[in-house]
């Protein structure tokens, strides 16, 4: 079975107040995207596609590994970014992992655990989630009678839904054909008027596909970097972990 991976790295570091591609920012000596590429290359993944956009030449130059690049010409949401990667994949068989490019320390163990969980449970789509006491502005995992129903972006949450503590980490593993079938059905009728990758959960469930959540430990491996403070925090935790091993 072929295993593909898509890294979403098209964005600008607006909240970091920088004028370079966000995922090109160095954390612990490498660009954020390079850390993820290294983990994927050490995890039996057949091909890696990095989706670039803002100042794409700078983003591409920050990755010193053999990968394919795809360009998202307009920043129109995460589903739209994934669709840009379709032609760069080496066929549409097997499974595809999708990661945001601003979570640098995903690591081989989490990639392996996610892939194994997906395959062992014969899922069509597996979403990585975690539990946070303070879920802040993350997308919420909405369940009915314990069953995973959909992901609700924070800006679209009701006050009641904002109390949910299980959040979307934004890592996905899916049957490749089904992933792109679902993406083609995504609409942009939300507050941002963007094509959310999170919508594939409800789309696949409506198509009677098996969708499940892999609940990951809440630690630095799933921490995203949106601000300079985030960068400093995740570097500190990374170096502390390396020192203790």
C-alpha cells in the first residue's frame, strides 16, 4: 500500500509579525516544515507533497529534502490547499496523511501511531484530536451519543459548543480516493467563506464512510506555532525532552 503525505505550508506568518512564509521559520535549527518532512521520511512514507503559496520560493528554499511541491495560488482554505496537492501525488491509491506545516515536532512515533490506528480499525478517515481544559480558539469535536459527528470551527461555534474540550489537532489520515472525493464536495458557506478541510468529516459520514478520532496526548508534539511566544515555548519543551532522553 502506498502512503502519501501532504504538508500545508502556503500561509504567511501574520500573527508572528514577520514577512516570510510562516512554515519557513526556523525552530530548533530547522524550518518548521523541514522538521515534519524529516519525520515523514523516517516513517515509511512513499512521497511527500508540500503545498506552498505566499513567497513560495522562500518556502521551497527552506526545505533541504527530496519532496514535491504544489502551489496554492489563492489562500482559499485548507481543503483548497489539499486539492492543489492532488496532481503531485504519485497516484491516488493507498492512504494520505495531511499535516499543517506549523506543527514542527509531530515526530515519527505519532505518525506511526496514527497510521497504525487508521489501518487496524479499517477507517476511511481518521482525525487526530486531543483534550484541553482550555480549548481556546481551536475547532471543536462535536459528538452525539459519543459518536463523532463533525468538526466545528471555533468561529462557527455556539456558546454551548465552545464548552467542548475535545479539539481538532488538524492531522488527518484518509483513503486517498475518498479524501479527494470528499474535498470536491466541500462548500464555503461559513463565516470565513473558505473551503475547510474539516468539512470532510461530515461529508464522509453522510456517505456512510467510517470516520474515527485518534486521541493524542496533549504535549509539544501537537503544538502549533502561531506566535513568537509559541515558538519559544515549543523549542523549550523540545530541548527539555531531548535532554531527558
